[in-house]
C-alpha cells in the first residue's frame, strides 16, 4: 500500500511539474521578473533562504571539480536552445518577409473564392470593368493605376548544388513599378515593353544560377535576356519579372490571375469593395496587398513553429535525462557533504533549493550558450523555401530578442525538471545512512 501511495505521489508531482512547465513557457517577462524578485527576496530576507544561499554557494564552488559531468547539462541544454531558436527564427523570418510585402494603400483583385493567385482567373474583358470601379486612384495621366498580372512557375538550377527548384516568373503591367515604390533597380535596367526581357530580384539571384545581367535563359521554349536586378526586401525579391503581354503568349496564357490597383485615399478600399459587390458582372474578391501576403505566410509559419516546438521538446526530454543523470551523480558524490550540512541544522527546503540553484545556474549557462550560437550562426542567414504559390520564397532567419527570451525560459525549465528530483533525494537522504555510506 505504501508503494502505491508513493507511486501516486510521484505521479502527482510529475503532473504538477508538467503543468508548471507549460505555464512557465507561456509566462510573460513581467511574470518571470516577479518570480525572480520573489525568489531573491526569500533568499535574502528569510532564515531558510539564507541557509539555502549558503548551501548553494558551497555546491557552486565545487563545480570546477565536477566540470566534466556538469558540461553534459550545459552542452545538452545549449543544443536544445540553439535548435529551438533556429527553427522558430526560420518561421519568424518567413513571416516577416511576407508581412513586409504589400501595403494598405494597394489592393489585389482575385476571382471570387480564390485564396491565392495560383487558382485565380481574370479574363481580359474584365480588365476595363475593374479599372472603371470607384476607389481606384488615377495617375498623372488621368488613367487608373492598375497592373494586370499573371504568375508562372519555372525551374532554375540552385546555386548550392545545381538541382532544379521552382521560381515565380511574374508578368506585370506598366503600372507595376508605381504600385510598388519600394522596388529599386540596383543593377542594369527595367525590361522593355513587348520584349523578351526580364529582371530578377536580388534574393533570387543569390539563390539560383544564370541570373547575371546580360545572360540569357531558356524559359517556355524561348530565350529571355536578363537586363536588370532589383531589390525589394520582401517576397518580390524571390521573383522574376517580365512584361505580362509577352509572358502570357509564351506560356499560352490568354487570361490574367490578378489585378493590383492603387487605392484612392483612406476610403478607397471600402469604396472599391462596395463597387465590386454592386457589379453582377464581376464575381471577384478584393483585399489589401498587405493582408493578402500576410495570410499567405500563416500556414507555413504555423507548421514551422509546431515542428520546431516538437523537435525542441524531444531534445529537451533528452537534456532533462542528462541533467537528472548528472545531478543524481553529483548528489551521490556529495552525500557526506550534504549529510554534514543536515547535521549542522540545514533543513530539507534549503538543501532542495541549494541543489536547484546549482542546476539552474548550469541551465542558464547552457541557455546563454545556445542563444549566442543561434544568434551568431542563424540571424540573417538567407534560405529559400516553398511558398503557397509552389515557388521558392527567399528570406532570412530572424533571431529576435523574443525568441532568445523563449529559449532561455526553455533552458531554465529543463534545469528545473532536471534538478528537482535529485534535490528531493538529497533532502530525504538520512543523515546517518549518508555518513556511513560515505
């Protein structure tokens, strides 16, 4: 019966610990600060706290003699934090790239019910109807600012190993440059109207071969000349651009997939949306380009975050067992020392806290090491991944302070679990038995 009670008690501790860890991971920095201040006040202002601090100093002073074993905890936790932060930084970088794409003063028109350009069709006879709608701004020539566009996925050899990967080849109208003022030509010139010329984003140029100015590419069984490189700092950096009236016939495309327009003032979007709804000939949807591209990142960002968390959790379990192993060995090796402290009047709580302080210090060192590695190696690292349009999106890892903070919380959580049970064992160790065993 006692064994059953003991098993139930341990099971309850594990459940409470799991719930506490989940709460700890999602705890905001204000909550963490409150916990840290409360612990510090307890250590400094109470007798038990001062005893725990004194016992902790003894254990921490002995770490250099046990550095080989202690490094298992530091390296294991550093690996967890490094991998976790790197995975989440990939999701953050992808999301940030698409969030920077588009604006609230431009809108994209798609076929009704379409979630992306890939499954949208806008016929040529709809273009003048769209351009005449209320809410679209006009240029200096008095004509509506709109760009009928289509997107074709093409294959290009990657810079790393030469294998083919998908790239988005976008056909745009003459107003596309005015609608995206953030795009700047950094090399060469823009493509000419009616010519088989293209310009490439700087990001896609770095990731794929054959995109130097003056080079020719065979795309759609036709030769295209690269005449310029542009920088966009958003997802357009991952695209090739050409004249839509040239790209369409090259791929036997008689229609467009979207129309990007400039909105007329703050009320432009609502007026355009109302005008579309009021015209039964146009079964089309409209949203701001910022909202459109932000939605394109949601699914992949969620997948990356879930995958990173799962991988981090699996590695964290391994790190916990490494910490348990190391701290159990440390407690066993310090049995006489702990027994002596108990004989001198150190109660169970100070001993538990002392062992926990030692483990948490090692966990903090591991967390800082892992965060530093993630920052130095991955922050700003450029990669490409498949986006919702089945083409590669070039983006940079974004190791933000928020991710580093999350990594440190994971490290301290691992230290908490890895040190708790050895600490409880140390506190429960009978004094006479420990002195005889030693």
